[in-house]
C-alpha cells in the first residue's frame, strides 16, 4: 500500500508568492511522487478565527481551489477536498479531545505564538480566545489520522502541531490498541520567502506580499515601494544587491538578466528605479500564465466544483474506513 501524504491550507485569502515559492513548490513535487497525496482545504479551521464571517470562508474555499489549480496542482494526481464535507474528521476530533488537556494545548508553541499575534494585532486577551482556536491542533490530528497520513509536509514553525498529533496517536494506541498510524513531519527544503519590506515573513497582515491575483498596476505600486539597500543614497552610488529586496525578487523569479542586474548594482551604473521597472516587467511576465489559468477557472466554476466533489468523495471513503476502525477499537460500534 502506498504511503499517504496529508497537507492542508486554510481558505483565508488568495495565495501569494510566499505560498507559490514555499509550500506549493513542495506540493508540486510530491504530487509527482510515489505517494497518495491528499490536499485539504481546511475551512473548519478557518472558522476558528473567522466564525463571524461565514460568507468569507465559503467564498474563499472556491478562490483557494482556483489558486491551487492555477499554480499547477493536478487533480489527477492530488485529491483536493473540503474539510467540512468529511464528517468523520469532526467525530475523530471529539474522540481525540478526551486525550489531551487544555494545559497541554496552551503550552503548544504554535498556539502560544498565534495567541500572542492575535493580542498584538487585535488586543485579544487569552480569556477571549475560543476553544475552537486553542483546540485546532486536535482537529489537525483528526485530519492527519483520518487519511492514515504518514508524511505531513510542514515548515519548522509547524513541528509542534505534528508533535501534538503524535502524542494523541500514541495515547490512543496505548489505550485502545494499535489502530492509528504514527505521522512523521516532512520538512520543507524551501526557506521562508521574505516580504517586499525585508521582513522574514510574507503575509496579508504585514502588507508586504505580492498575490498571484494582483493586476499589473497593483504589482507596479508594490514593487516601487520595495526596500532597497539603505546605503545607496544617490542613483550612481554602488550598492549591495544582497541587501536589496528588488534583487531578492529578481532571483526568486529567475530573471534571465540576473547577472547584469547584480554587476550594475555593485558598480553603481544601475539606479533603483530602473531596477524596479525591470522587475515589474519580469514579474508580470512570470505571473501571466498563472493569471490566465485563474481567469479561465473563474469563468468555469463548474469545473472547479466537479474537481472538489471528486476529491472530497475519495477523501470521505478513506476517512470512513479510519472512523470505523477507531469506533471498533473504542468499542462504540454497537450495531455492527
């Protein structure tokens, strides 16, 4: 039997270059591997901090699906499915919630970090954070185990969530017998993509991201505001390209003129405005086929819906078997 890879993404907005050159690069490689690949659109987890805006989550499920397909995720190789359509995940979440304490959830480094971010951004206190938000590692454990996920692609910041899942699996198996498969993290080789402002993280809340749906005028405005080498005061001053986010993005999209860009920057024969204008042109060339695929899918929503239905049906079949095994192990299969 093939090993299963399970990964997921929350439908909270359009994908940006951080996703494209980060997680998505790994997903594109993995869908061509020997593994069964399941990619979850985690709408239930998106509701943990968007519970008061269900329309946004609903809309973003289909937006995210078109983004993923536009980047090259192939539904013939990858089962793309919607989390909330798999009721078995919700049942498993309830069963697993008895195996982990609230104190342990609050100690999870990823949860602690996200609570701190909420406090910084919105003035949220620990007392106002919902159970669903604190308990989403339990839901993630249900996601992973429902599909017998043995490999889970994650960045280093997500390792605590996998460790939490492993603890739940270990405790379940020790009480009820060997039922669940133990997952292993599959660490990304791709470093985190920096934002236009030089921040080590690209994100919507930081306002430093280029999105794959950005039009040419938006791209122009964002790149013209990108951070360059602060030691370059005048146009003809030599600069260090490694301290310039414009050069960073030239490298990211593999500009075929990269060597010239680097040499002219160091010599002071290239001004920042000229360099930014070239990046704007190259970035729009790079994003053009993705935008065209995205536009096609937006105009053919029935194709996207069929892909999601098919992937969800396959995922449900897999999760149904896991739930049956779990309930049998827990001796709550009364009528079988």
